[in-house]
């Protein structure tokens, strides 16, 4: 559905709020507050209702809830004094009171965005486990269907991603077909930040701990970006566990060990940008980060990545993680991968070049290769490559 009121339009399928056709930037939780109030506009929504819907029932302070309501009002031109859009009912809750029209999203033909039904098992469940060296790792499960584990990668936060216009569409789509287990790797997100060892073996240990804690026996393993080398190393260490291996935007060797002077210089420049501009809106790092990872992203998606920087880890950890993953090298492991493997890579990926995807497919014996027509390292739900990605993944694992 698309919800329209006054000059505003909220489109849940695209995670988009607009005023007069111009996109309005809102944080993911604020967007979810607006959406829930609109969907339940015929009644007063209690504080507990909002916390269950937006935060999954977790403990949320009154100050946090009030700030999200205030931000929601501000986003739609309302205020606590006027309450022309969102009304506060003392000791009862909140109600969306502006005149609202709701209409289905029209299908504009091939290549246009289409609404997607909500994923089953909507609510995620966050738990903790302990890696071999004592590092505490946060993991979550959601969805229904064939078990799939998503290997940890740089920049994740289980709670932030759940409300992100970049990651939530991907999680919803995966959850429609799979029982998904994912986790925050060491040094970021809800996992321990006080870590000194960022070696490949330790990342694999973390994945082992999550698999054991989740009670998984045999599953599809999905590794994207940095998660691809970790998934490969795990598949070699535990061939009996991995039924299918999916590698998206991955690489054989990090840019610091590929042998190219230009790539090493790029890696060093990237580390400098991280140390100087991590989490600072308007910094040169923001521009470089967004243009490299999601050059085709919307304003809301790019700003969500900025917010993720601030929440997910420290500048020091970000630099240490980046340095570690740029030094990964799984060249000697490729021929030892036994699981059937699907290698997926965007043609114009600006983070990991297409040649690295081809090297993965050529080095793993039982593999298929799928090239996506995209310039984004993170495939977004409004681009044609989105359907190609999920059709390929579903066909590979489920058929």
C-alpha cells in the first residue's frame, strides 16, 4: 500500500517518505513508527504496541520512544503542540489523525518496483554465544524455510539492520524462503568490541560458535563481501555441514595482497579516510563510502549507512577490521571446497572487482557463476539486479 495525506506520501515497499514528490530523510525506526501508526489509524496505539512492532518487544526507554514520536511528527510537518497528524492520548498512547488515503502500489511494468508481502517469522530473536577465545558474539534468527546462515561481514548491527532501508528489504526477502541465522562479527554491532585478533581463523571460529549455538546441522552458507572468504574457510573446515555455498561480491585475495600497486594504494587511502572521517556527516569519507558501496542508492539509504557507522563500531576497530580483511587470502582453499557453489558478482562492483568473482568461480570445482547488471556492491531492492539475485539464489538452493 501507499499512504497519502496532505502533501505527503509514504511507500512502505520502497522505505520512502516524500513531500510534494521530494524525498524526506527519516531514520529507519521513525519510518516504522509512521508506518505502524498509519496501518492502525482506526485506533489508539499503546506504547507497548509500538515497542512490539518497531523494537520487537525489547526494553525501550520512555525518552527513546518520545524522541521517535517527536521525529515522526517533525518529518510530516507536525509538532507536539499542534498534533494535527499524530495525537497523544494521555496515558493511552498515540493515534494517526490526519486524513489518510491508502491505495495499492500500481505495477508499472517490467523493471519497476513491486510491493512484496511481509516475510513470515517477521520478528527476529537476538541471542549471544561465545567464540573459542571468549569473544561474545551476537546472533539472530528469523524467517521460515530451508536453513541459511549469513556469514558475518564488515559493518553490521543486528538491531540497526532490522530497520535499515538498505538491509531490511534483503532480510525480508531471505526470510520469505529461508530460516535465516546471521550475526555481528567480532569488533562491531552487538558483539564484543574489545578485540585484538582479527585473523581469518578467528572469524571462522565465530561462525562455528554461532552454528553450534543455533543448533544447526546442515545448511546453506551465504557469504557476501568479506563474508565470502570466511564462508569458504568454514566450508573447507566443515564440509559435512554446508549443503550449498553462495558467494556474493566476494574475493580470493584482499586488495593488499593482490600484487597490484594501485590496489594497495587504494587500500591505504581507504584506511586514511576511515581514521579521519568515521561516522562524521559531511566528511570526505562519507562521500567516498557511499559512492563506492551504493552509488545507485537513495538519499535515505546513504544516510542509513552513515548512521550505521556511528552505531556499529569505533574508528580504531573499523580501521583494524578493514586492514585485516584486505589481507585475506583463500587461494589455497578454493580447490578444497566440496559444496556446490554459486558465485554472484555485479559487473561494475566498485568494492571488489568482477575479476575476483571470476577467480572464485574458476578456482572452485563445483561452481556456477551469475553476473548481475549493477554498479552497487550491496544490491538494492529498487534495481533490476534484485530479482536476478534472488531468482538465482532460490533456484540454486531450493530447486
